[in-house]
């Protein structure tokens, strides 16, 4: 016997989810206009035409609302990077990595306030819910796009590894990371991939946060140089390649 469809309950759930999404979008607009300090419960309520107390039906606190904004931004960035990465079928993994890295940099430059919320100094009390169900798990799409690229590099068998001793306490953490990510790789391979991500992030962050302006206004060439060096570290390009400075 078919169970009755809970139409009214489903409708309420849809409305609840839609309102949460609307509040998240309003908070993002305020973030872009005035930074995290501009995102207050009262300001969000005014923007969507609600009372401040009504907001608490959908989010327990300002910090919970900002956490939802983070979830939405990670999902958006993940979708963007997948689209960029897979826009040219049949590309070499080196080209896909470059395309994805450049897509990450451009998104960051085009969305500086959002990048700051996701990758800048943490805001006390703001925790991204790893069990969020309204979208893909927070950060999963963004993280997976890189993990899949590194997995493809590993399958290609370049044999490149971290070339320094790894302290035991670091090795344990790296191994836990690799296991949690579903990587069946040795410690020094995982160490190299984490290093490569840190290098790409660092190159983007110093530019986005204006920390290269003491030297240059446009840091693209420095980013391309970092990217070329990483291709050599990963065994995807020869050190004498024309695109390696």
C-alpha cells in the first residue's frame, strides 16, 4: 500500500528552504557592500522585508546565517571550478590543473569579499555545517575538484614525491587526510599535493588581499610562474619547458 504524500509538510519545507536561501542571498549582498561587519540580523531583515525576530525562525544566530552563506559560496565556487576544469574534453591533466587554478584566481579577484569570508581570517562563532543538506556538503565540490585532479596525476604515475623528511606528527596528520579523502597514496605523495594546494592558495590570497601591491599592481605573471613551477614539482612539465620561467 502506497504511503500518503505529505503535501502540506513538503510545501512548508520548500518554503522554509526558499526563505533560508533568500536570507543567505541578502546576507551575501550586504557582505559585498560593506564587509562582514555589515551583515547583521537587523540589516538582513530590513533587506528582505522581515522583522529581526523573524530571522531566528530560520537561523539561530548571525553566525549561523554567515555559516550558510559560506556553504552557498563553497557550492558556487565548486560548480564554477568543475565547469572551468571540464570545459575542454580530452585535455591533459596539466592543462586541466592550469585551467582550474586560473579559474580559482579569477573567481577570487571577481569576488573579493566572498573570497575573504571563505579564505580570510575566521570569524568567531562561524562554523560551516558539514551536514548541510540543502546543497552539496559544504566545501565538498570545491575540495573534490582538486582531489580529483591530484588523483588523476597519481594515476598517471609521474612518481613525484615530497623531497624532504616528514616529521612523524605531520605524517600522521597527512595520512589521516589522505585516508579521509579516499586516497590510497603514500605520505610523501599526499604531502606534495597538500603543498601544491597551499602554494596555489598563497599566490591567490596575497594578490586578492593586496599584499603584492608594494611591488606590482598586477600579479598575474607571478601567479603563472608559481603555476609553472608546480607543474615541474608534480612531474607534469620538464624544467626546460617554454612556459616554465
